[in-house]
C-alpha cells in the first residue's frame, strides 16, 4: 500500500483513494460496488473516509492472503 509521506485529507475522492492505495480508479469503483470499500455519494460522486479506506483495504488484503475472496 503506497501511502508514502503525503498527508491525505480525511475525505477522499475516488482518484485520491486510488492513489493512496496504489490502485487504478476503476478498481476503486469496482471495490465500492462489491462492498470491499465503503463510501457515499455526494453530488453524484463517491466520497470515501481515509481511515475507512485504509481499514477496508487492509481487511481485503488479509482475506486474499488467506485464499478466500470476499
């Protein structure tokens, strides 16, 4: 996960979330549709909470390492 030294805002756009977790924007949208990541729509665009994204992606990666896809 590429969080680097950049300080991320508490609320992220899809593009920011994708950059923060080193994924493509389309992958983030797929994760949102599948419930891997949680966000809400605001003015027609997803908004994601930074801390929730980090927790969700960590949980997802642990699940993948166990060999079960959820």
